[in-house]
C-alpha cells in the first residue's frame, strides 16, 4: 500500500493525493482508478462532459450502487434468515436500504465534503447523503468488482447496522402501514392536502388524514410526502393497538 501511495503521489496533484488518502481510509483499501471515485462525487451542476459529450456526474453510479446494495443485502438476508419467505426478505431488505437509512450512512461518513458542485451544499436536499453513498458503492464495483463491493457493504452497512431483531420492529412507512390496515378493516381513508405557507414565507403543505369521514390526524411539512407520512405516524399511534393486532 505504501508503494502504491508513493507512486501515486509522484504522478498526481496534491489535491488528488489528499482525496486519494481520504477515500482510501473510508474504503479500507486503495483505489486503482481514482476517476471512478471523483465521478461518484460530481454533481450535475458542474456541467462536466467527457470526450464523447456524455455528462459526468454521480447519477449513473448511484443507479449501479443501488443495485449492488440490493444484491449484497439480499444474499446476506437469504443466508442469515433461512426460514424467511419472499415477502419477509423483501420487507427486511427495504428497511436496510431505505432512503432514511442510506442518508444516515452518508452522513456518518461525511461524504458531502467531497462533492464537486456549483450549488452550495446547504441547498441540497436531505437525500443527497444517501445518493452519494450509493454512487460510492457503484464506483467501488467499477474499480474493484463485486468482491470488494461486498466487503465494503459488510464493513459499513451490515456489521454495524443490520440487527435482524431490531429491524423486524422498525416501521419504514407509517403511511403504508395505515393504508394496509384500513384496507384490511374495510375502512375509508382520505388524505386532504393543502398549501400552508405560514408566517415565515416558506412553502409548507398541510395534511388532514380522515378515516371513515373522521379527521384522525393533521400534519405540516415542507413536502406533501413528508406531511402525509407525519400525519400517518400520528394516526398510527392513535390506532396502534388495533393496527399491531393483525
């Protein structure tokens, strides 16, 4: 590893050398082709093109990394839970690779420090953390193949975070849970969404969740999806004992 670093330091800029060292520490091994990893942190706002005129950014690597994560996690669950049926394994995999969890992984590694962008980092949405975590996994696959990809996911995802017993009780979507319960119990439900700009001028969305024509929960958030999820969570706690008995 020292020899690789010595050769690298002679042929690359100081800036690349610092990036090389930081990425190597995160990966647990040295990259062969650094450009894969530089691309993994290039935002589309950089407007970079390759020699063929194709856009250079992390989005294609994000797609690849998502597939690698799903594959490795699926294999782990298949071996770890031999009694789990397809529905159980699919639900558990969804919990592990949920957007919320991937965002946490990206934050833990502070991956946003590497992003090359013309947009200030504070203007990015919350999902940027998970997106670049996936693109990093995609870069690993291109650089070193499936085996190294699997080792990285084991080290950074499965070993520190995947606790089967804890995940079994984790809710990844209160909205899905509430809708599933309503459909099972033949209850009518409706999400009434409206603009709620408030006094600070920032755009918010308000949501009223009605079940059998009765307003059960209200919520307010910066997106319709978040507002619906928040209202669903409040409805879940209102009906928790009934929902959990199924």
